[in-house]
């Protein structure tokens, strides 16, 4: 089947494409859209030139896409995402349909975009080519183009209603046209009631157009061309297009070519968008190319790209603001020498953050965030602010760089969250150790000095002193109060003083005629107050805050033992239940930076059960060799998740996944120094907080008096 030439065909040089693959990656990853909350990107992944799978990037980083494939069961053919809803949960684009080799408009929705809806499937006898190129804020209305007659002409199309089942052809009236008329919807307003795009006789000329009114029936050509020139045989070669709309559709942005046939950024506003404002470029002579690619929801801020110094091959992301958008801010690039190109994709729903992409020093393009200096924009005295200059917002008390690398920022946030998980897991081990204790006879005191299991000569070895009292010959009570050392904390966390650990236990032993049986309930608490740092990676900010971590643990352990080879070899068994709960309070980084990160409260609890056994062998007098095993299984837990957001947008959810079952092996010696004092040294294989198993060493000294 022959596919007609589109007025706007995709190209690897398309300015709206973001390459997210390393050069060592055999796949090509291309992004066409970023959601307005900065959380999701959409595009395609491809190994072969004519084999594309629609893909989305979300989560911690955009290193690996979620491939949505094509409509075909074997995922052959072509598919790509071209538009996203504000929250990124609905995606629009195109795919090779099931029964033909053409292209159909597709909406992906549902959990993880698993539901692919061919919204042109009911028109398959007529629709040869169609695609979705824009979505309303909620994703319920889609705009694009579709072939709608036997001439295979591509005309503007809008899909709405349940499951996007209502098709509206908004193309130009071509019944009496002497020449083919193409059109397409490039952008929708937030509520979907206004559409912007282009109409064209051929791919060498087009006119910016806006559809509005009931069923988008009112067509307004906004570039100043007369209706006669549109259908005239001597169709002029003017080129313009609406690429962006404010949320209410009252302000439109895009481009129009100048007398030198070079596209330059343009804004249309007023009644029927009759006022046309040329925004110019970053060049002092206003030469070169520029386009408005996005507008803030209120239309007061325009974003896109502009060539610099009249050089059309190098473009920088640009912000236009102020009266008639006369203030220009050159955002530069993420390269240290400001070389390369960049551009703005979208604005956050509150208009405070701009999202875009830029060349970076690792050669791969990176998405970026930029805090729009709305409060300062009207105070700028210069028409153009160099990318090397820094702008001061009245809410920003320090001068900060414009562009913040989104990938590196997410990596830094991930490190903060990972360190929080590490501290919580370590806190769990600490609470378990705080429930250890010594056993004393009737009206006697006992003491126990021990260290938690740690790598040999590790800096985080914490000695703990426990005291116990024998209430009766069979029943003891004891406890411990401790304060962790600063070296105990992971890199992002620094102790700020008020840190405490407390453990209490009771121990009951049966009379020996009933065997070596014991019963031990225990509780422990901990509270850490910490300063938390988000370390600066290239083109990120250094964030600082403070929070409190709380931990609680309760356990019930019982067990017993019997000789198996006289009194020289003893077998002991033990089992237990444990409940743990941990939290880290919510906090926000210091507002001294341009894009502070807010971290939600972490709440995590789990219930565990364990079963273990020991063998104790008396080697010589006063020396006992001991080896044992304990298997622990998580019976129930809620997810350990760190949720955060970058300056009220671009949310990030990081989940810690740990194995449900763990095994601890221990091996060591117990030496009795006297009737009242003994020393123990053990080595153990203990699962680490990262899930790996490491050898750990511990020692203890215990006695009675």
C-alpha cells in the first residue's frame, strides 16, 4: 500500500527528538514528548530502521524504556508515542494496525499503559493513515490527523467521547478546492476545546490555524493569510504553524517564516487570535531560527528554542516572558562549555517548572528542569539574558544555575533514598541487638558488653553495655541504653545529636528437671535525628534538610536444649516472632536552592518468624566451640517506599525490594575466664542491607556480681 507524503514527516533531525541511548547501546531510543509533570517521557525504541516499538520512560531514571510494542501480536511494524496527558498516564501516537501495513492512531492507557486502543479501527475501510499528535490535559480528547476520503488526503482529526470513539474531521472544506488541502492538529488546549495546527496545499507551504467552538467547527487562520490566497492557484509559500496553546486556548504559540523564509517564534492572542507578536531570536540582530514549542498554562511564559548568533545549526532552549514576551532568557545547555543544543518541551501544571532536553558532556541528550523566574521576569533590564548569567528570584536567596540535569538529579535523590533504606535496615538489626541481654541468679546483677556484627576493624563497631537483674533464680529482667556513633550512619546522613537506643527484656528459665527451656519477651526503641544531604552531581544542586527516624521492635523467643553425647555435646533449638516498625518524617530541602526536593514520610512495618539450631561442643575445660543456623522469613510487611517531588512536581517513587527469607550462619568460641566472667568471639554470614551476604564479626564479654 502506498502511503501518501505527510506535510510533516518524522526525521532523525527533528528538533523534538531526544536520544536517550548510549552509543554502546545497539537500540535507538527517541523521545517525542514529556508529560507536564516531568515524570514520563514517550517515544519509540528501534533496532532496525523500519521496526519501531512505542516506548515510555518513567521511574527512577530514563535509562531503560518500557516497551509497549505495536498493535501486531509479534510487535512488527512501526509504532511511536507522540503525546502524553499531563500526568503521563495516557499516551497517544500511532502503530501499524493488525491487518494492514498502514498507520493507525492509537491511545495507550491503563496500568503501565497496557491497554492499546486503535481509535481508527472502526474506520479501517477509509482511514489509510492516522496518528495522535496531541492530548488534552486529562487525555480524554486526542488530536492529530487522518486520511478521510478516497484521495488519501490527510486532514485534521479529533477523537473524543467514550474510549475516544467519536471521530470529528476538522479538516478544511475541500469540496470546491482546486488543489489538495492537507491539515493536522498539532496541539490541544488543556480542556481540549481549542485545537491548533496547520493547513497546507503541499509540504512546502502551510498556514497556522485554530479550531474552536462547537465540535471545533470554527476555523481561524491566524497567520494573516486571506482565504482567497489559500485556494488561489498562485498559493503563496508562507509557512506557519500553531505548536502550543495556553490551558484555555486563548494564547497560541508556534512559528511563522520571515521574509528570508526562516521560521521565527510567534505568539497569537486577542479576539480570534488577531494579535500577532513576533518573538525574535537570541541573536542581537534577531536573525536565525526560533519556535515556540510550549506555553505555560496561563500563556504568560513561552518556551522553545532559538538559534544563537544567527547560526541555525546550534539552538538553545529559550524562555520568553514579560510584556509582549520581550524578555528572553538563553538557558544554554548542560555541557560545561555551553556548546551543543537544547530546547523546552513543556511546562508544569503550575507553570513554575519548564522541562526540556539538552546535549550533555556524555554525548547523550539529557532531560532538564528549569525553575521559571516569574517573580523576576518583569525586573529584567536587558532584552536578552546570557546563559552565563544567573538570575535572582525574590524567593531564591542565592544565585543558582539555570538548567538542572533531570537524570543526575534523580540519581542523587535515589542515593538519598537508598541511604534511608540502608539506615532503616541497619536500625532493624540494631533493635534486634538491643534485645539481647544477660541472665542472673536470684538477687544478683549481671552485665554484658557486646558489639553488633560488623566487618572486621570496621569504623561502625558500636560497643553496648547491658545490665540485668535476677528477680528470682529463674526470672531475670534487663535493659540497655545506647547512643550510636556518627560513623554508623550512611554517607547522606549525619548525626545531629539527639540519638538514642533503648532495649528491655525479660528471661524465664524452666527448672532443669523440665529440660533446658527458656522464654524471652523483649522490646526496643530507637530515635535518630539526622541532617540529610543530597550530594551534587554534574549540573545538579546540593540539597540539605533534616529529619527524624524512629524505630520500634517487639519480639517473643523461646527454645530449649538437651545433651546428645553426654555433657560434652549439646543441641539447642530456638524459634521466635518479631514485629518491627520504622518511620522517617517528611522533610523538605532548604529553600536556598532553586529546585528543593520534598521527601514524603516513610512508614515501614514487618512481621517475621524465625527458627534456628545450635551445636555446642566442649573442646577443653573452659572452652566451647559453637556453630548454628537461623532461618528468618518475613510473614507480612508493607512496602518500603520513598516518595519525593522536585519543587512540587516531577514526583519520584523509589521502592526497596528485599528477599523474604534470609539465612544466618554463625561459628565461634566461648571461653570462661572465671566462674563469673566469659568472653565470646563469633563470625557470621549475615545478609547485608543490599541483599548480599557478608562475613561479620562480633564479640561479647559477660559476667555476674
